C-alpha cells in the first residue's frame, strides 16, 4: 500500500458522491461509472472506493481478493451494458497512459476501433 494521499483522489470523491458521475454498479469496496471521455461504445471505469493502491500491480500484491472483486464487477457491468464480452485495460505508469494514480480498470465493450485502447 502506498502512503495515504493528503487529498482524496477524483475517484474517491466520485465514490463519496462529491463529484457527479454516471454510476452503473458498486459493492462495499468497488465502484463502476461511465468514463467521462469514452473511447468505446461502452467505456466504464471500475475502481476501488478507497485509494491506497496506485495500480494493478500494487493491488494484486496487496489485496488480491479486492482485485478479484473488481474483475467480478467488471464482468457484471459487461453483462448488463454489453453482450458479456469485454476488454479490461489497466494503464500502469505514466508512460502507459495512466493519469490517475488510484488503481482502476477501463472496461471497454461494444464495437472497438483498431488501436482504440484507453489512455
Ligand atoms: P487513466 O488515464 O488510465 O489514469 O484513466 C483515467 C480515466 O479517468 C480517463 O479515461 C478519464 O477520462 C477518466 N476520468 C477522469 N475524470 C473523470 C470523471 N470525473 N468522471 C469519469 N471519468 C473520469
């Protein structure tokens, strides 16, 4: 786990309903909402309600059950909003396009353009 940030991340603020978002699913520890800048017909951010893990590598090492819960929420959203088939993209590191250092997956579904991975 990384040191706790002094300021809540934007995703924590969405989970706390301080910032509006189109929330599509949530559990006690995971929340999913439409990406504000969609790159696919279905583009949903699936993230932990609390920050603490910067990326999927930290989450996998620190709380694999929470990572599994995040994946299960992504599957449920893909079932609800698409035909159940989906891509799950974890941008990891700034060089890979990660801009928010609070672990999150991009759930992409629907007809995807070639090379249209989120980032
Ligand atoms: P990344 O670049 O992998 O860190 O992904 C961050 C994602 O968060 C981007 O796809 C943004 O479009 C998305 N995003 C940023 N702010 C918001 C917001 N307020 N509501 C929904 N999605 C957001």
